[in-house]
């Protein structure tokens, strides 16, 4: 049957298609696709932040667009470690520090701790002392390095040199502090907290991001004068809503009047990068479109197979700070020197294609991962990371979060006897997840997943122990030394060094990966694929660190795809 398309029929079809098109292209930011109700209307309906564009770049960070890459080494393996075989991985977009954390940055952290938790007070002494870098790492029994021992951390000549002598745990604590200080500053600049509050706090009134999100009225020790900033007062007056009580609960709940995650104003946490993130960022593949490079044939963060520049103006100059040979840490004076005998000032050398400096040489860097000789790409090839220990907020019987007070600061005594504060006043107490979170889950079954699938029977999903008997050496996958530190009745530390001759490895759940070559390393270690490990509670004169931050939202900063 043929249909005769008259003008009237065509007009009707056009109108119908137009209505369908209009309906499909209706801006879903203004109305709900679930109910059709107005979003963000004045009638008290559902409120949604539709003005959020994209995540702001935090202080000191640069954007690293994620993608796929060949993780591991496909070229020479002169050490025969067999711990970095190539495998394909995908990394989500994230942010990373443009440079290593410097002495000046770390001194700002120490200065804050000293003001808020005065080490002259006995109850706070270990907070400041536990954060101090180990300056004795510079000493050598057959070398004169006292100049660095006495000056490297605090002398202004080294202010913008990468900090060293910081163990992995200290680096994590610095990252937590940095997160809180940056978000605290954002709230102040946007007018949600009292101006100058960040300079006028004591041990009982410090700011913590997670505390602010979960129990905002407990922030700053519950001081209303600080948390009632200009915009906060405007919200209260506009909504005519009473504030919550000090514990953040009770009648007149007004927590939605504070800045929350849904506002998109607070930044995610500063943290150590994962090994996959660090290696991906170091390679800087974004500026190269070559199949061989994509498959892992890129040896250094820069283009080419050599450590010297091929550019006309700088031809022959070293591209990184590393040990060039026996007794050669910087070349011949006045010649093609790398410009440093120990560490070098940040931004001495050219950045890679992501704009990251010193991703090879200068100092090696801590990453977040627990070390194992393999990367288990068969189990996971997306945002690979070994080291997950899942926790949750500790909740009081009345439903409020439990906060750390000045009386119950938690300290950890490391295997070397150093005492470090892991929870500071104002933070939320965290506890391991339990069966309420793990029951019938397929992704994880325990809180601690550091040794998952690393080869021993205890790492299997359904392994269970019977009784409280200790695991014998023959049942342990990694037979590493177990040093013991305890305190006697007088409070003095008793250090028990494990002298067993049966130990076969240094690998355990307390060793972390570090990446990149350093001023002490030969060129071989400049390859981002190389991986080494070191105890997380020990420090050296050649390992530093830099922070990363996860990106929320779109993969690229080049603009979001059209929505329909």
C-alpha cells in the first residue's frame, strides 16, 4: 500500500518529530528523568548541584589524563629480578605533584605541628618528634657528610631541594595533613568558616576534612564562632533553620547547610600515588603516538634511549641527576656536568610531557603499594594497587561518629623504636570493616588485603584458622625477620632484634615499593619500570616522595562529551 504524503501529513510528521526531539533533548539538569519533577526548584523539591563543571586542580598539582599502557620492563633486566614483567594496565585520570615534596613544604608541616602540639608538653612530644625526618641518614662511616646532616633539612640553601630521611609512614601522615590544610583554606576563602581560623587553633580544635563532612558542628572542637562563616550565616538566616547540637545530631538537623561532598567544593585527599600511577605518569606517553612506545618501548621519561640531550643548544648535557659511574656523581667540574653531586633543586631539569619534573633521578620516590615480586594483572588490570586495608568510621551508640580527643591520641611504635602519632585530635576514629560489610561480597572478604593472591594458602579467599595458634615459619609465604619493640614498667623501649638464621627474605606486609632512580643510582634505575622495595618505617638519603590526588568526573579536561 502506498501512502500519499500531502503537505498536511508532512507538517504533522514534522511537528511530531519535533516534539520527540524536544522531549529527548530536554535539559535533564533542570528536571528529573526519574519522575519529571523539577530539580532545584523553589517548591522544596530535590536539590542537585548542577553548576559543577570539573574538579579544580589542587595546589602544587598537575593533571595527568589516564589511559592504557604497558606496565613493567620490556628491555634490559641486568639485575635479573624478574619482578617487573610487562603487563597491560589502565589507569584512571588523576593529579600529581609537579615536583617532589621539598624541604620547605615539609618544614611548613613541622612548623604547624610545633605550634598546635608543642613538643615542650609531655603529652604532645611524640607527635612532633615522630614527624621529624631522620637527618642521620646522610652519615657514612667512611665519608664526611656532616654538612648535609646538620644543614640539608633546615638551611635556606636547601629549601627547594627534595626532602629525604622521611619514611613511608611519615609521608602518609604528611599527605593527610596537607589534605586538611588545603580544604580548610578553601572553606575560609569561600567564606564558610571564620577568616584566620587556620592560624588560631590548638590541639583540641584542629580541622579535619572527614570530620567536617560527617559531623560539621564538631569541627574546630565544636566552636560555633569559627564554623559560622559569612556564607554559613547567610544559609542559616535564609532557611531559618537552627543549628545542630554539638554532636551533629538532634532536632533541627542542619548539616545540609554546611559544605558537603555534593557541593563539589572540597578536594579529594592528597595521597601517595600507586605504583601504576607513578610509572604511567613518569613515562609521559601523552605526547607520543608511536606503537612501539605504547607497547613499552620507552626507556626514560624523555624521548630517546640516552641520558644526554640531543637538542642543539644543550647537546651533551645530562637530562637527570644520577650517578654516572664509580666516584662520578656529577661529572667533571666545568664540563658537561649534571649540576649536582647530591640532590638538585627542583625544576633543574626539563619536565616530561605531563609537566612533571624529576620523574627520573634526583631522589627515588615512595609509592603506596606493598611490595610483591609480581603484579597480578590476571586478577586486575584497572587501577592496579596492592595494599588495600578497608576501614570505616567508628560510630557511638547514639549514632554520632567517635572523634579522637587529646586524651586518646593513638601512637604506633615502629620496629626501629620510633614513635609516630597515627591519629590526631579532631579526626574520626577508624576501625577495620567487619562481616557486616564483607558478608556475601565477591570483591573482598576481609579488611586487610595486602597479601591477597601472593602465593601462599593463607592468601586464598576462604582460608580460615582454627584457634589462636601462631603461624609457624614453615607456613609463612614470606619468611621475613620479625623484630619486636616493647616497653618495660618504666616506659623504656626494649628492642629485640630478630637474629634467626632461618629468615630467607625481607618481603612482608610492611615493605613498600619505591620507584625511579636517585642521585646515588646508576642510569639503569632511571627506567620508570624498575621497582625496588624498602621497609615502610625506615628512611634513607635517596628516597623522597610526591603526592597524588584522584580525579572525580570526566576522564579528560578537554571538555565533556555532549549530554543527551
